[in-house]
């Protein structure tokens, strides 16, 4: 008898709570997934496909769903992995592929035949040209995704690393060079 | 009046649920890396703990005791807490998806937070009335949030510090928590005013 | 006359070391062996070169045209021949190259035809453009194009025009001597600024360790009948910082987000006023500046050096001692060691200090921060350098911005007082450049994203347009066929044969186009004859024959063409 009462009380509790939760789940329904936009903002937007997804937004969506790891993006580098880890509270893992320095593509104008295949391949429309006209890459818009290299039938596109110039030079982290002491010099300088 | 005040102060400082009673260490360690998440977690736990204390008292007083079903306490409390946490999750998902993502797994883990179960049980053990239970629950939650925020602040500063390699991460966090517990032992002297 | 002075918090009082270089008047530096004039010498756009190697130039001739509004022109410092317009090492801590014009002097130092500017009849905008074309930039160190600062705010009236003669940094005395010797021209230049900005008051701030300079300026002001106030400000580094001087003289604090004109104040260096007057009254663009050469030298002095003079040649004039191991451009607080000794003097070079360990003992390595707070006490902007250091060290750049790292003027007061000898300014420079680099990356990523989304949108649009076109064409074809079938059925009394499924007209059109193209290509191939086959040696002819045979076997040639090719080889063989 007692046990039936116990079961009845628990069942009553369960029903009440279940009903409350059901009501709440309808009232507090969440549409869409703003997290995807936050992840997309961290990704470097090179649209290169090295992560295996056709662009940065699909990769962001996959990360938001939790389907993939956060270390698949080489252009984002370890810093991108770190920022994704901070945002999502996930573990920082080393990059899947090796991290390459920033590069831009350059067309060798002597070899270009004007076939427009690279223009169609560029995901950010950074190549200017038309059929049978010279093609050229706008260096400022090139993201270094390397998607234009395979389609070129005469292999006239090469990647060049962006070097340091006076405009993008950065101060280095202050380090103290530890030098071996010169035995010949006195350790304490006397006042001149 | 002073009786209620002592319960409150006692719950926040003297018998701090994390540093003196050593309950609820899981979110304390897991969510305290950033100050923003600590605020969020503190708020969520306060919400859950206060509601849970009130609901547990009502269930115990009106459903369990009259029918002599004391042995169902743990079970019914856990079910109530689980429902309340579920509700909290939905509210947070609606109001702040970032917080939900940053709290991550620790949001549903409030269900298994031993502080959230422990406080109602302590209430029953102490024989507190409804108002006293609520005060004790709210005070414990405030104490939890306070310590969580303090700890998060310290951990954020430690991030920039020169910690020896083998101490980085969880180790230095544990050392810090231990030192904080030592500090909170100083509040034990307040007990004699009760 | 008494003037109420305010004070700024912080600051330090390092030993001034100025007396060595003020004993002698300004000397004109002799013509150097070559002049390397960098094109980018001011904040803003890089001027475009308007000369090329081999051109003959005269002193003051335009060699770099200003690019945009915030940019100032660059001129040849002396007459001679342009040797090259090439990348040259710059007086920049990085040691990197930038585009410069290298001029070989011809010794004649011939000026262009200098014409004074018709100031009386010019509009303010004309005057500003003229100053831009004369290359007038701020010579206090920031080298901001002066014409860009000569417009008052539309909403806030200009209260004070401040002229900065403070020169607070130790060792530097170029402004001091300029004020002593050329006060009249400076005051006239200030008059030009006063005309363009229309302030209520003009205040000339000079530190109280320069009584002769103050007296000279006062005398010039009195002689020219101007109402400028010469105010002696207490000597404290960095009283010569623009924001600090504005605070001392007017009590106004200019926040980081606002321009000083928004508070009705503008500040110019005395040397800038001087060059502005030389440009307007004498038609002389900026081709030289006063440089203090001091430090570990035998004869410290101020020289009027041409822009582009290699620093080692200028330093040699002061006879550096043998234990000199480097050159510092600027003062000991804010200067930097130049990467190579022969980098050129630029418009920003106010001082060259010969560096030696004897004068500037190397700093011991940094020790942990003890949170003594001396740096916060010393900071003239009331920042918290220890917090900035903590977060810059942890590379937590968001937090450094929370503590207003971009308000830091890198004056060096904090590093100067730190008992743990922490090079605080280096950490702040590191943090700032990292933050700028991240911002650049973010902007590039945002742009790439926008372009990517537009490309997708464009492709969708093209697909939709194509589909529409095809649908229209198909509909037209179908209608035509239906009409024909109806006509045929009407003519024929027999039951109409079921109309065959109309071959997709676009397919047919495509096929026809492809076939035509293939036929064209074939004809081209057939028409193409192997060229350059007249003088073949036997080995080459054999190879050709083999290739032709292969091509025939692959069916790529017409038999006739192949025969013709083989014929030529036979001809060649018979020729041998």
C-alpha cells in the first residue's frame, strides 16, 4: 500500500514537472543559431576549402553543431584555434595541417593565355581579366587560398610569401639576449 | 530579525558552501577561467538553488512527511532540481546563447552540483522553517557566487603570471582555492555571535 | 605678465644634458657625398616620385608629389643628378627599406627659381595647398602634414593657438637655438597660423631652462607688434608633449578619441612655424632642418643639415669619440638606435646622439614587477603601466585596450623610473603593433567575406538569368514547332504523325556550334605548316619525321599535310 502511494506521489511529481517543462520549452523556443555567426567572425574568410568544407560559413556551421574539430583551418593558424577554443570552451589542439606564412598568388604575364579558368575559381573575385585578355590578381584582395593554381592549364600562377615591409612591420616581443660575460672586462664599471 | 540575518551571513561567509563545506567544487573549478562566465554561472546557480530550496521544502513538508515517504527525499529532490535546471537552460538559451555556449556542459551539470542537492538536505537536517530554508538557500547561492567570482578574478590575473610550467592550469588553481579556504576560515569567529 | 599655469600629473626630471650643445651657434653642414631622400617622410600617404634616374634636379625642386590630402610633398635638398629612385634602408627601428630618391650633389647648390607666395591675395585654402606643396610638416617629431592641422573645427571656436617651444627631452637643443637665432621668422610664421586659425589667443610655451630663447622670442614679438604671449613653463619631461603642453597652458585635457580642435586648441612646433614662413615669404620648400649632434662627441653642436644627409657624415662633423658604438636618432627617452650608420636624416630627425656604453650604461636584465606603482605615478597620461605590462606580457590585447593603451605616447617615463628595470615601452609598442596587425587582418577578412558573398550572389543571378533565357528560347521553339505541325496537319488530310519530341533546340544549336568549331580547328591544323624547317641538320630532320609519323598514327594530321611535312624533310636531306 505504502509503495503504491510512493509511486503515485513520484508519478504526480513527474507529471507536474513534465508539464511545466513542456510549456517552458514552447515559450522559450530559440530560432536559428547566432553562434555560427560568432564562429564565422573568427575564421579568416579565405574560402580556401582546406578544412574540407566549401567555404568558411559551412565550416562554422559544422563547428557550431559540434560535428568537427576546431583545428582544421591552416590560414587561421594556431591563433584562430585558440580564439575558437576560448569562444566555445573547447580544448586547444595543435593544427591539423602545417601553418604556412601568408602568401599571395601572382600570375606570370608572359605565360598567361587568357582562358578565364582562374577567374571562375577565385572565391573572392580577386582576379581581373576577360577571355583572351591578360589576367591579373589584385594583390590587396588575394587571400592566399591557392584555389586558382590547379585550374590554370599553363601553370602560370605561383604563390609568393608576403614579406615584412615598413608598413606591416611589427615590434617584436621584448627579449633579453643572454650573452656570455666577457672575462677580460671588469664586472663592475668604474665611474668614468 | 537578527536570527534571519545570522542565517544569511552564516550561509554566505561562515559556512560558505564551497570553501568551508567543500561542496560544488565542480563548477567552481570548471567555470572560473573567465570573469564573465563566473558571473553567468553564479547567477544561474543562485536562480536554481533558491528555487530548488523552496521547492524541496514544499515537497518535503507537504508530500513526503505527511505520507511518511522520507526515503524518497533524495530521489524527489533530484528530479525537482533536474527540472529546474532544464528550465534554467531554456531561459539562458533564449536570453544569452553565448553564455550557454561558454558555460557549455557545466550548465546541465548544475543538476549534479552537490551544493544544489546538499543545501536542501542541510536545511532538513537543521530543521529550518520555510523562510529560514529560503534564506539559507539564497545565502548559500550568494556565497557560491561570491567565491566563484573572487576565484575567477584571481585566475584571470594568474593567466598573465610567470607560473612554473608544472604548476600551470589546474595545479595553481587548486593551490589558490586552498589558500582562499584558509582565508575564509577566518570567518569562523563570527559564529560566536549567533 | 602673469599667466595662470596648470600642471599635469606625473613626469620625470632626468638630467637635461643640454648645456653642451648650446655654446656654439647653428652651423651649416657642408654638402654630403650623396643625399638619400625617402619619399615617405610624413604621416599619411606616400608621395609619388616625379623624377627618375638620370634627371638633373635643382635645390628645392619637387621630387615627390603629395598623394592625397594627408600627405606632404618632398623636394630635392640640393642641385645635382638623380642617381636612383630605389629602395633604401630607412632610419626606422626595423631597418627595412622604403622608396627613396638618391641624389648626387653637383656642388653648386643651385636653387630653383624661388618666388614668394602671394599671401596677401591668397585664400586660406590656397595657403594650405601651398604649404602642402612646400612639404611643410610638423617638425616636433610626429611629422604630421601641417596643412591638415590648419583648419579650425566647424562647431567649436578656436580659443588658443599654442606654439610648442618647450623641447623637454634631454640632449636636444635644436629648437632652443632656432628660437635664439631666428626668432623673427618664427614669429612671422606663427602669424600665418594665427591668420588661418583665427584663435582668441596665441600662447608660446617655452621651458624655463631656456631663458635666452624666451627673451629672443619676446623681443621679436614686441618688434613685430604682435600680441602673442610667451609663457615660461616649468621644466619637466614631457612638458613638450602636445597634450601635456595644452594642459599646462590652458588646463584643457584632450581625450584620445577627440582632436584638439574639438576643444578649441591647436599646437604647432616652433620649427614648423619657421619653415612655413620660409615657404611663404621666400618660396623655399622644406629641404633642411636644424639637427643637434651631441652625446659621445668631441664638439657637440647644432647643424643645419640637408634632408637626406647620411647620418654618419653628419655625426662625423662633431668628431665622435672612438668608443662610439651606434647612433641614436631622437633623444634618450624616445629615440632609437638607427640600424645602419648611413641612413639619411629625415624631416623627423631632431637630434643625433653618439651612443657609447660609457655615457649610456646598458640596462641590467629586467626583473619581476613588484607592483610598486612608481610607473603609474610617473605616467603623464595617468595610465597604469603595470597593468598594461601585465596584459601585454600575457598577450591579452583586449585587456590592454581596456586600460587605454592607445593613450600611451611612449614617452618613456615609466621605464625611466621602474626599479625592476622593465623596458615597459617596448612591451607597449609590441602590444600596439600586434593590435594594429590584427585589425588589418580583420579588415582583410571582412572584405574577403563580402566579396565571397557577392560572388555567390552573382553566380546565382547568372544562373537564374541563363535559366530564364533558355526557358524563353525553349518556349519560342516549342511554339514554332507546334505552329508548323498544325500547318502540316491542316495541309495533310491524313492523320498527323505524332510530332516527334522536339530535339532540345539549345542542344542542337550547341552541337552545331561545336561541330563548326571543330571543323575550324581542323582546318587551322591542316593549314599550319611546320616553320623554320629550312636549315635542319640530319638529326633534327629525323626527329621531325618520327614526330610526324607518330602524329599520323594518332590521326591528328591530314595525310596531305603530313606528306607536305615529310617532303620538306626530304628536301632538307637532299640539301645536305
